[in-house]
């Protein structure tokens, strides 16, 4: 294994840079040259790449986003989009590739291995934490802490004015980020795509809270559970109270990665290279019960939605 590539794909996640750093430094410790592919899958098609050294990744462990940048490239699924990728691979002459991203990136890695025979190892990085085969994906802890901090700040205003706040968090169709934000921030309600909800019942519980002496209500809404604007309007109509909305959006993706994400990313980036050097490929490396675990890249997909709350009755954990 003399020449290893590294690519960050899909949505950015805090911790991608520490993962890239670990890949580069581990590869160099094995005497392997490292090629960084810029702009994700589009960069692979356009031939945008650079040689990376330990100096290239100095001082990036605390940086959010990805220094390699990332772009989605749906054309890779077509013959027309595959042809330029083949030409780039011929130029780079890689012996292996580390792909840092989510389910879409892993589908691309599987295609590279099948069609071009390029050994690939995946590193899970997504704020949704919806990739099976690892307890945590890179970026989830940072996104969770950003969301908690935002909710804590909004609660100050909500309490001061006696308001109800509907706060939308990211996570696509997977409600784990919203659920854990709600538990950790002491929210009164959380609406998730995995659990059917009744807004009349939500309003009943909010009213009961005010009757018990509460001075505010925080409702966390997962983006896959419905529009926060709709929930805000319906609750305001039912309760005839001052209801405000906040959509956290992409603020949850940025910022300096937490210590947990830096360590997780460093471990996974290191282990991905070790697997390639040992001759393994076609797998994703994760951490389960604090031990490394490999699982097939092919048909990786997303975590079943029903797994999000299998260990807890959520309503009992809310304030």
C-alpha cells in the first residue's frame, strides 16, 4: 500500500478534519504517500487532487468543516458521470482510498471498489448518526452540543416572556438528534418522525405544565417530523398563547468539534488506514461498545428508524 487517497463526501460534519489528519499521519507512518481529493466526488470526476504531508494537516484538529471540501455528485450514478472518474483514477494510481462521509458516500465507495477494483474503507461522518455499524458517527456529538446550547439560550427568553418556543433541529428522517437534544435540554415536548403525535395532546400537556407553575414550554421538532411553522401555527391557534419558532438549521454542522468528536475521528481515521495496510477493504470501521467494529460498505444504508428510541420511553425523560 504505497499510495492512499482520502475523500470527504456528503454533508460536512465537525470532526472530518481530525479524521483527515489521522489518515494522513497514519499513512505516512507506514511509508505511504497520501493524495487528498478536493471537493468530494465532484473533485474525483474533475481531477482535483493534491499530495498531502503531515505538514498539510498541521493545526486542523480543532477546525470545523473539511479542508478538502465536499460536493455532492449524483452524476456518479450515471455512465456519463462515471467516465471522468475512471480517467482521474488512472492518473492518481491509488492503491486504496479512505472515504469519510455517510450512506451516499459509502455507495460511491462501493461502486469504486466493484467497477474499478479500488480497495476502499469507509469512516462514518454525519450529524444524523444514522449509519449502522457504529455507536456514534463523527459530528453527532458536536451537533448535539450546539443544539443544546441554542435551546438553553432560547429558554432564557422563553422564561422571561412566558412564551412557548418551537425549535426545529436537523436529522433528516432520523429523530435521534432531536430526541437527545430534548432530553439533555429539559424540553417539555419532542416531535419525531418515528412516533406519531397528536397536537391536541401536546397542547394538553403544555397547559398542564403552565397550571403547575411553569413559565415557558420548549417543543423540539425533528425536521422529518413536519414543518416547524405548521406546528407553531397550530399550537398558537389551539392555546391562544404567544408561540415563537426557531429553526437551528445548518448552524448545527459548523464550529469546532468537541473533544469526543476529535478523539473519535482520530481513532477511526487511524484504523481505516490500518485496515487498508492489512489488506482489508469494502468495509466501514466504527466503534461499538468502545471497540473497533467493521461492517460491509455495500448496502450500508441508514439506521432503521425504529431503533431511535428502543431503549427509553421518551416522554418520561422530558421535563
